[in-house]
C-alpha cells in the first residue's frame, strides 16, 4: 500500500479549475516533490489531502484512508505545514509546541527525539513569542509542531518560500534526516533547483501534472540538444536566434539564453550566420529541470 | 478533555496577552455603568422660561416665582412684551414662553379670565413637550393654591398620582438594565466572533482543522471564556449600579444570573453564526453592527415597545434582548419571581438553542 494514492482528483473554485484530473502515488518513505509555479494547484492538492476541503470528483487515499470518508483518521496521522506561518504569534515557542501536542493527545517528551534535531536550534528562544521569531526560526517551529504527533505522512506546502538560501539548504538537510525515520514527505516548491533533493518529482502547471519521474529521469527525458548563447546585446540576439534555422525555441535563462535545437541545427553554420554579433559565445549545455518544465509547458 | 482544557487556557492566555482586551473587559463595563446613566436621561431639566407679564398682579408674580422655584424650570426673563420674548425664543435663549394676559387676576375673580398662553420651541420634541407639561402643572398648582386661599373650605386634591415600582420616576433606574444588556451584546457578542474570524484571518484555524479535534470542542472552548467574562461583567455592572446609584434588585439575584446565562448563550451563538459566514473581521463588524442597531432600537431598551406601531411590536417577539430586558426590569424594579416570568426565560432558552445549533451547523471544517 502506498502512502498517498491520488486518482483523477478534480477541484474547481467557481470557474477556476484549480485541479484537473490529477493522478499519482507516493510510496512509503519517499520524499516526493511537487514542482510548479504559483497557481499550479499545489496548495489545493495539499488542502484536499489534509482534508481541509473536499474534491469535486475523483478520490484519494492517505495512509490507506479515504480523504472524504475517513477524514478523521487522516487528521491524526498527517502533519501539515501550510505555506503561510499559521501558529499563534502571541504564544511563545514552547506554548505553541505544548498546545499542539495537547491537541493530538501527546506530550512533547514523547516525540522529543524526532523533533530534537530541529527543535534544538530554536530551544534557546523557547520563551519568545512565535510572532517575534525570524523567518527561518518560524519555519523550524512550524515543522516541529507539524511533527509533534509523529505523523506518518508530512505535507509541506512551499516550506522554503521567502527563506534565505542558507536556511533553505539547511531545511532540505533536515528533511533528509526525517526521511531516515521512515516518514513519507510530500513537499511543494516553486524553486526548480530544490527539485534535485527529492526522490521523485511531479512537474505541475495549471492544475495538471505534466510529468512524474526522478529528478534524473526528468532531465534525461529532455531529448534535444541544448546550447547556451551569450553576447553584448542579449535582446537582439534572442529575436534573431529564434528565427534561425534548426532552432525550436530560445528563451532567456539567467545570464544566458537557452537554445533548443533539432537535427537540422549545425553549430558551425550558426556561428557563421552570427559572425557579425559582437562577443558571441555558444556552447552545448546539460538541460536542467527548468528547461524540461519550460518545454513541457509550451507543448 | 485535556485538549478542551488546553484550548480554554490558550484562549485566556491570548486574551491576557492582548494589549487591549483586558482593559476593555474591566474598564468598559465600569465606565458605561458609571457615566451613561448620568448622560442618558430623558428627564428634561433646565427648561428656560420667559414670562410675559401683562397683568403685573400678585397672581402673575406668584406664577413667575413658582416657575423660578421649580427644579426643572429656569426663569430666564420677565418681559412686558411678547415680541421681545419670541425673539429670544428664536435665538434659542428661551424654550417656553408663558404669557399672562392683562387683568388676569381681576377677571379670575369674576370667573371669566382670558387664557394664559404657552408657546414652546418644539424642535427638540421631548424638551418642548415635557417643558410644556411642567409649566401647565406649575401654573395649575399655583392657581389651585390661590383658589384654596380665597375660598373658605379648602378644595381637596382632585387627582392623586403614585408611580409604583419607580416611585421617583427615576429614569436611571429604567436605563441601567438596558445598559447591562448593551454591555452583554458588545462583550459576549463581538469578542468571540472577532476571536474566531481573527483565527481565520491569521490562518491558525487551518492548523487547528488538520488536528483530530472535533468542532464542538473547538467551538465550546472558544465560547466558554466569554461566558465566564459575561458573568463577571454582569456582576461588576450590578455592583456599580448598587454602589453608584443605590439600585438594588427587589427580586432575586438568581433570576438575573439565570437570565444572564441564557442571554449570553443566545448572543454568543448568534455571534458565532455570523463569524462562520464572514471571512474578515471587517465583515463581521458590519454584520454585528446591523444586529446591534436593531437590538438597541427595537427591543425596548431605550423606548417602550408598547408605543411602537403594531407591526413593530410583533417584530420584537423575535428579538432576544426584548425578553431579557423584561426580566431585568421586572426583577430589579418590581421584584417579580422566575415563575411569573417563565415565558421570558423559556423564550430566551429557545433562542439560545436555536442560535447555537445554527452556529454548530454552519461551522464547516470541510468545504
């Protein structure tokens, strides 16, 4: 039995189709990432799986329990950390933790060894009001609270949004540690670079899942040759590159443009064609998850 | 059970940590009970009277001095010309003009005097009307005194008046129960609604909703602190009424508390229902205001229900404060017992059940 099973799940808010016929499954002990831009339906999916809302059609199971019929059982075996900090800002760190422990009928001591790696970092501030913590500390407290009842499945909705790069990396290290305890973790993020830390990822956009695979599998599914190009006048280059022969697509990507090519494309030919462009640089590069995403989105 | 206790503790902790709420809960009732009865009074005092004395007799002097002696009336001016006084009336210096016609005293002896005319500024209908009445009473008393002195056998009083239950017709004694109800509506109605919608706004309710906690436990834990606060407020209000105005309930205090409990249940149930339908505090506030306006103006708190149009009187039967104000006033002023007021208690009880069921059914943990 998988930890999460989703079959043809749909949910709309009025005319907006937030989730459109989504199916996937997450194995036990897996760290599964939902990667997609804002409005992809990630939060809706989380709210459905944590039984905060009901689906329009389709069904889903979490830890073997149906999200509509057995919502009560699900609530005691999942941990949920919403994208927005939603602990009580006027209670202290310790009070928040004790409060949520009591709601689940456990004590902090029961789960201490599970949350210790995370909680130890904020323990020196345990009497501070949660609202007065820094962003990274708030996130650690929220994670501690979500883990307090030793959930089997952990739902983390954009846990790293708005957190600095160092804290983000630390956070993913913490998730790896938690995985060792056998937890199934479903995490969403708009940052493509975090995707490689997951066991498997689902790329989603506009309520649909575009592709599900391991990060490596996703990248290897990119079957075109990719080049990075660069020059003085980047904008003119973009326009011109798009029109040249053998180019499927060209789009800005950081300080370079990424050029997707087909079989007809010849790099020498391209260089000759663009010999009037100042300081032209072109080199083959490895595709990233973002390139795959852009390609899937345009299809 | 442990979850319930922890929730209630958390609620009290949050109230205490709030920089504003504890002050509101303690200071607000005391302020309202101390100040409002002094300000909110329908008794008309300081009616400025101008006497236009065309008679210049003992009788007219007697009338003027009686007016001056009255605690409600102030003799602002005595003139010999109506036009001067009407000017003063127009300028607002005078509220009522009393004109005593020439030869009034002499004509009175032969029993066919010209009439005394009274002109009142009725822009403020209450002040004009009441001022007029006071003057009529004062003049009537003066004239009957004069007649009594002239005729050999003293005329007996034709009318006797006794105001039962509020013998001095003290408007404050009528108002204080109404103020207590306003306090309940504000503290037990507004605060729990705002507290719940506040959790919606800050998103903390989501975090609660993913726990196995039942909605009944959550709702009860939200309300219990405000029920306790409500009973604290009624106690403070009764103490202030007693110490500051010497108003002691003639009937049993138990009846007041029983009514208070039912009324608090009702009003907090209503506020929860409103909270369930609102997404923001602002929305809650406006909807609450709407109900408060209707409750204050139509439940007989400020104006008697009996003088409303018939359709409005019928409408008041669905307003819970109407029943509690009747209980409070009857118990405070008349000493009516619970048994005699049973219908009011039953009505409040029914409202309490209806509103709380409504609140429980409209609270959605799942959308």
